C-alpha cells in the first residue's frame, strides 16, 4: 500500500501545474458594438464600438471588458468556455451581457459560429408601444470575432 503522506505532499504541486496555465491564448480579437435607436434611457443614435481581446478566465482580471455603460445599463463581454491543453488556455466562446444597473439583473447570450464563420453573439433589447406589437425603440449589442 502506498504511503499516503507522500501522495498528499506531491498533490499540490500537480494541481498547481494543471490549474495555473502558463498563458491565456489571446487568439480571438472581438469587435463589440452597442447601438441604440429611440430606446428609453439612451440618446438617439448611441453608438459605441470597441475592439477587445479577453486575456483571463471568467471572474479574473482580463476575463471581462465593459464596452459601454450609461446610467441605466452596463454592456460587457465575458470569457466563456476555455480549453486548457499543454498548459495553454484557448478561448472557445464568450458571452455578451447587458446588466440593468438598478436591479443588478443581467441577460446574456453565448457566442457561436455557423458554417465555419467567425464567433459572434448578439443581444437585442426592445421597447414596445402600449398600443401595438411593433417595437418603438431598440438597443443592439453584438460582438464578432476576427476568426
């Protein structure tokens, strides 16, 4: 039977090597845009674009970037699933998220790609008129990957 003390003594070193990768592969540059048209709380024609690269895991420094914020909402892109192989981390997908600053509730969408195209994610927030089902205002938040 193996000596339990020697196994536990070497375990933290093994875990440290697996959990602490050397580099986060920043191979996915994202162009993120927030645009608004007649949506309450936004100036008409609001447009904010930012090119970003996520450099950390979700919940860590570099794992989220705020694209636009006003007094009502915060729009950010967040690292999603990542793959760790040979101590290198590769981003597999990401989230676009709109957070209501008053309630602190968020809605998010995961990125995906179709037919080999670039990763992309899109959220639309719409304001409807009381009289019809047609929307009165819209905010579109989207991010598109470079590859």
